[in-house]
């Protein structure tokens, strides 16, 4: 193998690891637990069963990239983006809904806040997330939570 080919291959490998660096299980988990720490709830642990469930789901949507919930047995957050949309980006987007949640009334006061409340739901113990690139180049991300949250009338924390 020529040195130039070897350099090219090593460059591609290093670029791929950079692309995936913000979508590792640690990245997803760190962003979730950072938000949970802010409101005083226990950190989540990574759950491979939830990862498998989520990966199967997003893989099934790669062709059509239909943005709809799986209606499965777990709590669930979905995100979609383009380019280098990472796992960290998706969790930050959900946590960005925090200002829409009014703790006093336990309601979303404007726009959406239920992605945020699922991230910080006090009774949830584990999370598993998956990511797939759709045929239209969108990045489809799912995080599943066990036990699920967002029960009407209950407070997230």
C-alpha cells in the first residue's frame, strides 16, 4: 500500500470518529444528566435494550423519514436535523424547551415543553438513544426512556 493511500484512509477514519464523537452513548447520557442535575433528580443510566429498540425504529424510517412516534412501551423523544446534527444537539434542543415549562402551574406556558419534561422526569431511571441517516440525508434521532414519564397531572421533578 502506498503511503498516500494509507494517509488518505487514516484521514477518513479520523474524520468519521469526529463526526460520531458527539453522538456516543456518553454524549447522549452526559447531556441528559446535566439537565437532570440542574433540577436535582438522579442521573440516568444507559440501557442497551432501549438502544436496540430505538435503532430498529429509526432504521425502519430511513427510506421515508416519517417523523412520528413509535407508539411503543417507552417514553420517547424524537429529533431530526441535517448536516452534522449530533446526539448532543438533539438533547440540547429538547432541554432548550425548559423556559416553556412553568413549574408553578406544571404546564407548558408557550410552545412545546414535553421533550424537556421527559428528559428530567424524576421516575425515569434509564435511557437509550439511536441515530440514523435517512435517504433524504436527514439525521433521525430517537431517545427512549424507562420507565416513561409525562403523565398528565404529575410533576416531572
